C-alpha cells in the first residue's frame, strides 16, 4: 500500500483541522509571466494565506523557466510547491510533490496514461512525492481540454461527473479535480460539486472560473476540499496590484472559513 507523503499529509491535516485548502496556480509560461516581479506575487499570495502553490499549465514549457519559477517560490515561501503538469516537460525534481494526473475524459491515450508512463520512472528515481489525481474537464473546456483532446463533461449532467469520479475512486486515485477551465466565465455549478462530493470518499478539488470569495465559499459549502485560483491573480500581476492580490486571497480564505461544515 502507498504511504502518505509529507505534502499529502499536510493537505489531509488541513482538511481535518480547517476543513479545506486554498491552492494558488502559477503557470510557468514565459509568454504569460515575467520573473521581474514574480517574487512579489508569491509574497502577496503567501501573506494572503494561500495553503500552497500549484505550478503548471497546458501550453508552452521552458524547463529552465520552470525551475526558476520553483526556485523563486521556495525562496519566498515555505508552503509546498506541487507540480501540475500538462505534459512531461512540466516535471521538475525541485518541487515538493507532483499531482500525478490523468485526464480521464480525454480521447487520447497519450494524455490518459502514456505521458505518465514516460515520466513515472524519473519521478520515482527522484523520490518526488506523487499524489495521484483524476482530472475531469468540464464545458466549455478551455485550453486544457483542447490540448488533451477531452470530451468536456456537460455542466448540467452531474450524473456523468459522478460516474467518472467514482471510477477514479475505484481505480485508487488519491483525489479528483473538477476543472471548469482556466479563465472560465463561471465556476462549475455548486450542485455538480455537491453531487460528486457526496458520492465519493476521496477529496474533491475544484478550479476554473472561481473569481470571488463568495464563489470559493460556495464550492466549500458544496463539499469541495480544495479551491484552486490562478487567472485572477495573473490579471492583478500584469497591473502590478500586489496589495489587491494579498487582500483578495485573505478575503477568499475568510469566506471559506465562514462556512459551517
């Protein structure tokens, strides 16, 4: 049986003690972010109270840039850095852990298991903690669904989401991620999150389109254990509004804490 690693235990302890975790997603794409004021971004997220950092994206990857991003995060924050790779190029031994993910509703075997098979021996050799993650992509899909050739799950069909999430649980995945799409106009409906959370016993992560504290709190109320945010912080970063980032994270976490579970 697989033993829980340090990062996995950290998250499980947060679920037990606080009821949730808030993860900040950073896309290590040199075409999207500059390292010039990146440390200020991480400092603002850290001071706002985020639980940890996910590093990954669906498009361009520069290995040296990825390593530089991780180095900066670790120089500023003691929170864990978890890889969230869109392909084998998104793997680095500098991270604390990796969401070893499979997009179960992809139509391409390469993205479901072959890319993972290529990277797996190296991940094990490095001793990088792997947290297995079933990745379910919902309409409208966005870049991630396009790149991995997924059939996005309709937002008005919770029964389909339940079927995939239950399959993930029975396969032995540690967690399941309900992805609404980076920059989506709206988050996944709370009724879908609630339906999945009530049916499976593994932690549910929700991301995509969660822009306000109220939307984040709604996800926690519906039963999610982790809320992921990223795009809204990229928008603040472009404008250099670090105080808004810090205050936004704090307001979001305060709203999530207010939910009576």
